[in-house]
């Protein structure tokens, strides 16, 4: 996860503003088994200075969530079985996340579904927080950028990852692109 760590530091950190006394809160939507949990906690600790960190992961698949709970039980993290299109009804989650992450967003597999997930994710971002996506594919990244901007998100930056690791499927590559958004207004 060294590559993701570097990517977050270069692309996201310059735009994050976490007061030194506050907890840094990350919501990782559609997190799967959350391979990146330890990386996110380390990143958050470096940003918050207070070292107070909370990572919440959510996915609709029970198997992945159980795996995430088992693998990352030593981290300041919790993993929720949650339909990310219905976060609105989950008021206790709060709407004050410093960062909402959708790693390897899956827009291609259901544009309408993913628009809803993006919309719900944006609502969970604090006023000066960020929504971050990464993508496996060029085209899928572009479609997600368009969709998020269509939902009113402001694109701060989008970067290609020169250290992305190629996968077997043509054109597919780990964290091939990253983009950072803030909520408008
Ligand atoms: C391409 S995988 C990415 C998983 C993980 N973020 C990663 O980078 O390995 C897409 C994930 O979206 C999740 N997902 C799909 N629909 C969802 C929904 N409505 N609510 C929450 N998660 C969902 C799937 O279960 C799957 O884990």
C-alpha cells in the first residue's frame, strides 16, 4: 500500500484542513474487505496531529465486511454492513467526515446506482472536507468525474498514478487515477 500512501500524501493532503485538536474522520464507502485500512489510519494520523482517528468502512457485502472486521480489529476502525445508497437514513453516522473515499469506484457496473452512492457520499463530507475517488480504468474515471460534477461536486484535482500496478484485464490498473472533490456551497 506504499503507492496509495504516496498518492494520498501528494494529492489529498495539500487540500485537507484538520484542526490540530480534532479527530480525523474517514468514511470509506464500498470498502470491500478494506485492504487499505492500515494505510488510511496512518494517513489520517499524519494529518490530524492529535493522532485521533476514526475510520468507518461500509459495504453491502457481508462476507467482505466480516473479513474487514477480522483483519483490522487492531485499528481504530469499524466496518458496517450498509447499502451506500441509503446512508441518509443512517443519521448517527454524522455528516462531518474530513474525507469520504470511494476506492476503485464501480460506476461502469451501474451508473444510476453509483450516482446515488456518490450523492450520499457527498452529503457525508464536512463543510471543508473532501470526497476522493480512485479508478481502475481511464474511461470509468472520466464517467465518474462527469457524474460527480453533475451532482454539484467541485473538482479540485485529478491525477494519473504513474506507479499504478497493471492487472490482467486490459486497461485495468490499481488506483490508476485519483480525483479530489469538495462539496459546492
Ligand atoms: C470494485 S469493488 C471496490 C472494493 C474496494 N473499495 C477496493 O478498492 O478493493 C466495488 C465495491 O462496491 C460495493 N458495493 C456495490 N454496491 C454497493 C452499495 N449499494 N452499497 C455499498 N457497497 C456497494 C461492492 O460490494 C464492492 O465491494
